[in-house]
C-alpha cells in the first residue's frame, strides 16, 4: 500500500537515526519500551511556557500513530522479532528546548 509522502519521509529519517543503534542480536522475549519524543518549540509559544523547559505536546500526529510508526521501524531494523513482544509501553510527546527522541528498551527479567 502507499503512504503519504511526509509519512514515508518521517519513517526514512527515523530508520536512519535508529540504524546505528540496532542490537547485534534481536531481543527474543518480552520487552518494555519507553519513548520520550520531544518536538522543537513552536514559534508562537509563549515565553513563560518555554521558560519551563518543556510542555506536553497536544497536536498531531497523535501518540498512537507515532508509536505504531516507531514500533514498525524497530521491527524492520530487527530490534526484536515482532512488536507484539512489547508488554509494557510508556510513550510521551513534548514541546521542549532539546528536540529529539529518547528510547529505552529493557528485556523482561525472569
């Protein structure tokens, strides 16, 4: 199926950023995924809000769409065998001073 051009570009950028961090061997069992996605401040943001350092991002794309794209990229890059291995997910999107994506993947310890 075909994806919108901007979605494909976002996926390609994400894949390029994630590629150097691929594990030597994919995670096998259940994993916990934590993602903090920070967007740069909007030009229209009030200085008082910016002074706080970060603020919840309540604009599109929504969290569920970002998570799905992110998990699909991790699956394609063999971080794990299938995104169904994610048993716990913590995802937040913010406006902030330092844009970027912080990721932590932990294997479940028996």
